C-alpha cells in the first residue's frame, strides 16, 4: 500500500477543514500543523495495513475487499473514539 498522493491528502485536509468549520469546532493548531497530522495519519495507515489485515479472521480476510475492510476499521475506530475507550 502506498501513501496517498499529495493532491488527495490536500483534498481530504480541505474537506476536513470545511467539516469542522461547519460544525463550529475549534481547531487548536494552525493549518500547517493540521495538515502535518493528516500526513502522519496516512503514513501510519500504510505502516500498519498489513498488521491489520493479518489480524482479521478468515474467511473475512480472504473474501472481503480492501474497501470493506477499511469500512469495518473506520466504524470500530470511530465508535471507540466517541466512547473514549
């Protein structure tokens, strides 16, 4: 798995800024620092992708698409974050 192209990183960064602005959520850092966080999150995702895939049980691991695996991970991560666990 490769990191996202710079244009993709920029696009999701800008989408996120629009979302937090619409939600009137305060961002405690400057844009450059927030963008660096997006870059780091993408780098981290690449570095742990094979570990996550290996942790998934069969037959799901072998049968599910990368998109479905990502959606499962996103759902679990979001719920854990919301609940603070």
